[in-house]
C-alpha cells in the first residue's frame, strides 16, 4: 500500500562545514555506509521499493552511489574486497530511484511538495536521512506501515525529549489512543522555550496521505519564513486525522556533530564489528 518513500536531500548541511562544502550531508558515512543508504534499507525492509529523492545543486554523488561503478567493480572483482559491495548491490537491485531538484530552499514542507510528481496521488513515506534509526527487530518505517494499514491516515514518528530541547523540534500534543499512539490535536514547529504543548518531538519519519500536497500548496511560510510540514499536518489533523507514534528503537540525530559521533561509535561497536569479527 505504501509503494514510495520520499527523501528530502537538498539541504546544505551547514553544521558540518567544511566537509559538506562539496559532499552532501546525506552521503556522510556512518562507519562505511552513507546515511542515505541506511534510510533506503529501512524503506526496503518496510516493503517500499520506489525511492524518490529531492536533491539540490551539487548532489550528484547521491545518484552515483545508487548506480553501478563498472571500473571499481571490475578492479576488485574476485578479490576479498568484492564482498564490501554486497549491501549496496542488494539495494540497487531491489529498489528503483527517481530524482528531482529543489531549486530553492524553502523548508521541509516545500521539499515534500517538490516531490509531488515523483510520488503521485498515493500515500507515501518520508525519511530524513540525518535521523538515523537503529532497531534490532522491526525498523521504524515498517512499524509505521503496519499502523497505516490499520488507520489509513497520516502518521508522524515521535519520541520524548528533555523539556529544554523541545525548541529544536516540531512538537505534538494529543489524546492517547493506546500505548505509544496519539491522535494529534496540536502541533508546533520549534516552540519558544517553556511553551511546548508536550515533550513529544517529531523525528524524521512520516507516512503522509496525498491530500497533504493540496494543503502544502496553500500553506503560508511560517517559522524561519519556511513552508513547514508541521503547519500542513496541523490543518490535516483539524479536518481529518493525524496520528503520532512513539516508535520502538534508537534514534541518532546525525544532523548534529555529537549525534553523528554517537551514531558512528554505536554502529561500529554493534553492527560493523559483529559482521567483521572474522
């Protein structure tokens, strides 16, 4: 039912300058795999095969990564290093990739709207690659797809954050339907300290119904003079239903240097080393 996943990947990644001066932040490696590849693998695990990527100027390395490199593959063919390409070959063979360019940086809502032609008139997932989610069991997106099959409405992933950090996120409040699932009645983008409606912060996983595009088209710029997806979702919640899901798993904010280092250390110790201990 959810056949496509949208990856907004046009941002400049200024918190990682000078590294991101010439390298997309989505291509920054967590050990030996770029962030966006983790996101694509999560989408594939959820049964989604159509990857729609909204890129920007200088982001050609993203499309290159999800393509064959004949010279490299010929060079290492038959050697022990060939096994290092197993994961990315599986991704390339399992998924299809379409891309478009966001010509102006007008916020996440605008980036999602830019992907409308790629997604079509269908429900779709959204993954922000710099939110890295690690699960020993079912991935966050797979958990959300299961919920969508039951409720057939837009769903956002949330987690509890310290009160002093709510100003960094979109924050929701709502009525608890059952454990870890809320019906949203309010949603604020980066509230001023002390004004957040709760400590449930939205992280970079969404399932959106296609009517969100018409709402985004009439959404005026909000916080930071950008078109905010939270503003569009709040309108959707008032006229229909939006759910917030407190997901199971561990999330790393790889858009910040401390979160990126934490994710690298965790993945090295818990994923890379166990796979390469021999």
